[in-house]
C-alpha cells in the first residue's frame, strides 16, 4: 500500500495546434523556422489568464510535461511544414486528419517524393482520422460532382481541425480563397468560432484573434 509507484507517469498538459495554409511555399525551411519563432513568442499568450496560470503552475511544479499536439491533413506545403516544426519540440505528437480516402488523397500529390514524404509523416501518427472512408468514384461518376465532393471534403477537414485545436497556425498571404475549403475560408471559420489564430507569412507573424475560450 505504501510503496512508491515507480512506473507512474503524469498525464502531460497538451496544447493542440491546428494548421491551415497554402501549398506552394517558396522557402519551406524559412517558413518552418518562422513557425517555431511564432510558437515560442505567442502560443502561450493566446490562452486566457486562468489557463496561463495553470500552465505556469504545471511548469513550476515539474509534475507533468507540457507538450504540443499538431493537427494536420499533411497536404503539400504549409500542412507538412507546420507539422515538422511542431514535431521538433520535446514529446510532441502528430494527429492526422485526412479529408479523403487514402487512395483518393494520394492522387493529389504530384510526385513520388511527395507521396513518400506524406507516408513518412503519416507513419508518425498512431490513429489518423479519415473523414471519408469511401472513394469518391464509388459515390458518383460525374466529373463536376466529383470535384465538388473533393472541395467539400477539404473544407470539412479544415473545419474539423479548427473545432479540435486550441490555436490555429495559418501560413497565409492574406489573399481570398481560390476555391472551397481554401485557407481564407478556414481562417474565417476560425474567427467565427473565436479560435485564436497565429498568421505566419514572409518574415513576420501576427495574432489575428485572441480567444477567451482557449485551454478548455
């Protein structure tokens, strides 16, 4: 009864970071470094005062780790850059949210190198979330309808990430979306949901929204 529980590990205090962003990035390495700077400088400030005090107490007590969990669809560009940036932190975890059945999703990657990068990152996630399990071609054959279903699926994935994160990192130039489910649309959805947003672009970052509901 009085013996010390030597195998006991405290449950970590986990901060969930979602990602949305553009696929084409001129310098992914620079963006990754900027994302880390933004996380270090701003993420904990985005929490309400009560949550910041809780994080401070946890850190001072040293009884539980504070770690990050990044939620990403792992599309080319921002999704992977932010995932890698977050995974560089100690005890970070990856949550993958896929908008399409795996066979359909792989069709979106132009090269074998891109597919291998996707599969390498996917392998670091214990339990990916598949928002669609059936292939689109099994549901319809009309090309226009198939394209609409793909766009709707990407929009659903972006909304899912917003709904399940504490902070959203948007790698975004500020331009309107070019189609359904684009970055601007997901950022607007996050604003409507009062999610704190950290926008990263060029050589700077800024907070678009400071929520009072973070840290739930």
